[in-house]
């Protein structure tokens, strides 16, 4: 028997338009396509409300930000009552906290989505917790969250972002890069925990063997000047390009030979690794929880010890020296991503959790 359509209240307290925000909007759009009624509550800042509306998603912007904002749960509860919500689905910590309180106030069950290696504090009042990876799930279990409360729903990437990509040669030309030089890159916030320092040190180690190797660092953050100075001191400053935030990061990944995520901290999943896989690109990343689910070591890429430039340099040399291996790993990653990390696959998992909550009823 077909399941009934639901009224779903999505709540997010976004900081920027990044991974969690993309996931939330992709869910909203796909759930509506399946016939559910979706209302999005988000902050006024940034482009998220307008992007939601262009997708046909009803977006409201009450004052829900701030962990000391005691008005927030009342605002969420009021919209939940107005829309006759069957489920409240929260994203990020503040929304997780106040959305769960609103659920207790209204009797509406709450699914709290955890997108990174967060503290359990803001999520324990939720009826169920969805995590973007087994690594994040284990991180919560290690904090004492009951196993039956935490489920995995792998992030999905919107495949429309891969349509009508420019030819890589054209992208290289626009970036004033040599047409045939080997090209590596990293898409991540510029911060110590993302490990770009170790990528630059690894590149310097193989500079004599690959004097024409170029590296693109896509992202913004406090490490910008530090990384620029480090590249100069290592003698590779003219081949390291700090591009800042790029809304066309997919275009740039598509012209890379290898994508690297050298984090020294745990990652929720590492969406850039999934995006690279969908583009058929081999990847190298730190062997850490979350990351090791997006990348299959020896199959779609290579895992290396975190903070270890020597091992990272060896992995780079191995892939740069073997174009056939790059192609095989890229294709293996693409095939797995097409079945595991798509928006429909993610929505199937989330939708099943909604029905479980509705059938179970609020405690």
C-alpha cells in the first residue's frame, strides 16, 4: 500500500551556503517532487531563502538563530502547528536544539540531521538522529547516544550540477593554466584542520620529478596568507593557486587530474570526494572516519595517514605516473557514487525515517 504524503517542516540555521545547506535544499526539492508538502525555515542571511524560492520551496525566515534565543522554539512550533507538520527535520546544531524543543511542545516527531563530527548536546532531544556517515554515527555512539536513536543517511549530490560543464581546456585557459600540465587540487575551507599545509609540503617533495605540476586550493579562510607564504618558502609559489570561494567549484574539479582532501581531523563525509568521484576523478585523502566511506582505498583512490607529507607525496607520485590507474580508479569511484551518493538514494533513506517516526508516534 502506498504511503501517505506528509507535511514536512525543514529547519536549518545556516552559516554560509555550503554542504549542509545544499543537502537541505536538495531534500526539500526532491521531497516536493514526490508529493510531500515542504516548508523551509531558515535564517535571513545569505542567499538560501531566495534559492529555495527559485526551486519552488516555501521558505520563511523567523528569528530562529542563536542558542540563547528562547523565542526560537516558539517560532518553530507556531509554523509546525500552522502547517500541520507530520515531521520536523532539523539541520545543524542550533536548529537541532530548538527544533527538538518545538517538537516536544507540539507533539510533532523530530529527525535531527548531523552533518559533521559534532557534540551530541544539541541533538539528544530528537526522536531520531540521521548522520551523513557511519563515522559520524560512531562519533555520537562514543558520546553515549543510544544506538537505536542514530541512523545513517548518506549525503546525495544533485546530478544537475554536472550538466553542461565547460570543456576542461576552456576552464584551464580561464585560470591561465598550462593546457597539458598535471593538475591537482583541494576544495576545502582554508583552516589548519583541513591540512592544506601537508598537501603543499607533499607537492614540494615531488617538485623535481614534476616541475610542471600545478595545485589549486579552492576555499576561503584564515589560512590564506599562511598558505601563500608557505608555498613561496617551499619554492612552489608560482604553481600554487589560491582561488578563494568558487561557486563553480564543480567546473574546476572537472579539470583536475587528482583531487586531494588532506584533513587532519575527522570529516562528516567529504562531499568534494563524492563530487570528484561522480566526475570520474581519482582521489587521495586522509585515512579518517567519514572520509574512508567516501573513498575506497585502492579502488577509487588512496588513503594516507593524516598529517604525513611523505605518504601523501608517494600517493601523488603513484597516480601521476600511471594514467591508466587514474582512469580505473576514477571509473570505480563514479560507479559507486552513482548508486550510493545521489539525491534520490539519500531521500529514500530519509523518507523511510519519516514514516518510521510517524508510525511510531511522538513519545
